[in-house]
C-alpha cells in the first residue's frame, strides 16, 4: 500500500440515512446522509452526495459534500470544489478549492506572536511627522542655508 493511499474500512452508501451519532474505526467514506455527530478514528471522506448535520471529529477530512457543523481534524482538512461547509474548522493544515463554500472560522492551533508596541509607536510617530514634498524641500533648503551661514 502506498503512503498516500487511504484504506476505507466503512462505506455509507448514497441512499443511506442515519439519524443519530455515527462512530467508526479506521477510515470512512460517506455518500449518504447523517443527522448527528460523526466521529472517525482515521480519515473521513465525504462524497459529493454526502451530507452531515452535526459536528465532525476525525484525524483528517476530505470533504466533497455538505457539512452543517464544526470540523475537528488535527492533521488536515481538504474542501474540494463541490464542498459546502457551514461551521468552524480546527486543524493543522487546510486546503480549500476556489469553488468550495466555507462559512465559519478556522483555528490552526498556532500561537500568534505578540506585536511589538514599539513598532506601532514608531509607525505612528512617522505618520504624524509626515510632511508633504514642498514643505520637506523648503525645510531642507532652510537647514542648508543655516548650516552655510554658521
């Protein structure tokens, strides 16, 4: 088996409907509909006809269908061109196709470095001391003439 190959242990067909929570070991492909939370140990593949109304937890998620709920996939989340995700995502890596629909927030678990207040103050000072070109030239010329007189 190749490294990128996913071995699917559970398949939920296009016409299948589950009302309630769904849990499965290994990797899962869903082409049907689930109305409840989904928890998968490995990779969740949601086909283009698949839909989930509930929160999703998996190691990785490849989404081609519709999810109305939050997705927690620590490794990776991929949204294909047919994906529609209404909810927040928590993952290390996210890939979103340009035609995918994603409405929600994304937390990639990285610490944001604190902004230096010094750089902010410097930018603010530069901005307040800005002069237009005409005033800058005349100020420079007056400084040069004062220096020449000394």
